[in-house]
C-alpha cells in the first residue's frame, strides 16, 4: 500500500528539464532511475528517519509515491520536494525579464516552466559539486558513487531494492584523509576540500553554511560557490561564469563571453544559467 500525491508547481513545470537534471546527476546506490516510467526512487530523511520516495516530474508538478502514510511525514516530504524542484517559484516575472534577452528569448517562449532542479540536501550538493570540479560529469558521478559505497549511511529497502543515504557530515569529517583518497581515487587537495567541507557542515548542525563560510574552505572557488548557490541554496542571481558549458552555450547563441549580456540577466542569473545548461543538454553542476 502506498500514498500517491501530486506536489503541484506554481504554474507550469518543464518536466523534461527536471528529468534531464535528475538523470545527469544520478549516483549509483543513492538514486534509482526508471527511464521508461520517467521516475526516480531514493531515500529522503523524514521526521523519524529515512523514507523511500518515487518521484515523477509532470507538467503540473511532481508525482510523489511513498509507503509513508503519517500526515506529518507526508507534509515534510512535500516541503522537501517543493524546494528540490523549485515548485513554489513564480516564474512569470523571471521569464518576462529573461525573454527580453536575444540570447534567451526563443527558449523562454518555447520552454515555459523551466525551473531550478536543486539537490534534496545542501551537504550532498556541495560535496558532489566539489567532486565534479575540473572533471567530466561522468567522473564526478563516479567519485560520488565511490563515496556512497564506502561511507553511505545505512541501507534501507525501497520498491526498487536497497538504497543508501548520503554520508552525514560528522561521520565523513572523521575519515582518515589517506583512506578517503584511496577509496575515491582523488588528489590530496580534493580530498582535503571534501573533508574540510564535511567539517564545516558538521560544525553547523542547524543550518547550511553561508557562501562566505564556504569560500573559506581551501579548494572552493568562484565556480563551486556559484553552483552551490544555485543547486544547494536559493540564490536567484548566481552565475558560474567560468563554466565551460555555459561559455559554449553563449558562444553558440552569438553572445560570445560578453559580461554585459550576463549582467543584463540580473537579478535572475541563476535561471539564465539553468536555461543555458538545459538548452545545451548538459547539467554539469
């Protein structure tokens, strides 16, 4: 017996873009994708522990299926899904502004409802973004899968088989650096960044770190900060200008790397970045 709920979006949802982002960032053992059904299954942390959920992006929101029945648990899961898929955002003023840009006008008209697909957990987001620094998306996912295999939290049954949760900050921060380096195949500097990130989150159990706090972590630079602001936080005006995919997308659109074009997208540069990523078919962050 399962509970099925539609978590509605405020206006349309570009389900293709949401699915593309999920598929691009799947971590083996953390998520299970069913391409035929267009559904992702994973564990979310509810008020009393891990809860399996199956999510299907639709033009009007996210279809949520879970064995949970407790109203408090269901309310919490829906809140997580709304934040994850940006379902509460009013896109009308955002799209009206971006549609004035020649670079984005056609895509805004042709793809309404393109929202930010975040990560469900800020710590997971920042660590996976760090693991994806200066490597291919496939390599970043491989590092993430190795991390989950070595240090994922527990194993719980789901309708598609056992899945694990992402490591908790305190537990990961205590891992020996050389052990983690060997397990994941990272450089020493990247290993230090992962562990320092875990320590920072562990020191802030009741909130996610600010961009200023993240910037103090060795190995976290402007690209990581901007991607984290978009995918881990709620910043509507971040733009990872050094991102290779964004640069190529702007060149293809005839804008080159003109900073004035990017400035014209304020205060919605995060949505411009997401549109460029989606238009390129890549979701590197």
